[in-house]
């Protein structure tokens, strides 16, 4: 297992520093409740994971979907957009959650786009479209008139959203407003240079060093780390990352994540 290879961890070109502030989006609790049931052993473990993340560390803050939606909606209102583009399933889920409370996004179209490790310390964007269409093909047919929203959950480096916005026809970009639940303030400012953007949480500071964001589900599910030509990993598969993020509770966090993963992704071959 990748989590049992200390040499690989030492040689990891994607090694993580300990940020002054780490925001953990709790998308794990509801996910486990849906899959395993609210009274299940998995649900109990998910609550233990979330409690362990903040144990002994003032630098870790857990944020919920509800509070981030509130922060976005407080910066409205908006007239309903003719079309909303959700970046991946996460962006689609954000768009639909916002629409349920605001009516802003009656039509949502998903564009499959994700950041993937290139194996050398960098990242590249890859299409996750089920039909295998590239970004240009997925954006084909965007109307020449009408307002456009682009929605994602997180603007971290800004690579994903910026690439999509830059791929839009200039006429469409002029009619676009971007939305995200959370992001790094400097990266959000970079998006704002292309089009207006509304962010629920905009955290100041240097990327990774001062501020970082993770989804709690990525700690447990092997979908958090995409790798070129290799199977995806969960964050617990890289224990050095867990040690950097949660220095006072990393052993407990690792053990809990492994136990919960065995319930959510049972695989006798691993």
C-alpha cells in the first residue's frame, strides 16, 4: 500500500507544507450517512474522523456546505442565468444547491475537467467527460447571447476555472459571472481579472504555506489525488501529507481513515 512506503513519501514531488490555516470542507459526514446509514459503524467513524482533524490544532477549521452557501447567497441577488456551467460533478452539485435556495441556475450543464498530477511536481488538466470529449468540444454550442455562470466548489490555484474561462468565446466571457464556495484570495483575484466572481470564503495568504483547502472525503476515498496513468489515491495513501496537515493527530487520523475506507471501498486485493 502506498501509505506504507516511507521512501516514496520522502521522494514525493508533491510534498505538502504545514499551512498556517487549513480549511477542511466536511463533505464526508453526509456522504457516509447516505451510503452506510446514519446509525452505522461508518457514520460513527466519520464523526470520529472529523473530531480528530481539529484535535490539538488551532490552525485547522472545518467548514460546512450550509455556511458556505449562506456566504455566497448573502452576496446576491442575481437574476436567473440563461446557463450555468458546473465544473465537474462538484461544480454541478454546488450549482444545484445554490439554485435550490435562490433560483439562479435553472439550467446546469456539466463540463468534465479536473487537475491531474503529471508525476514531476506539476499538474495538467484532463477531460473527465464520459464521452471522452476535450474541453473545446464540451463547450461547443454555448449560446451567443444570454447570461452565463461558471460554478465550481473550490478555486485553489485557479488553474481549472481559469482554463475554462479562457476557453470560452470572448463574447461569452463578457457575459459570464463565476461562483465558488471557497478559495484562496489571490487565486480568486486572478479569476476576477477575467470576469466577476462571487466566493463564499476567500482566504488570504500564500498558497499552501499560509492557506490550504481539502475535502474531507478525499482523506478517505481514492478519488482525492488524480495521477497520470496510475490509479487515484486517497490522502491517507500519502501519510506524510496527513502528518503535515494534522501534526498533533496524524496517527489517529490515518488509522480512522483507513478503517473508514475499508467500509466504503472494500477491496480484498489491497
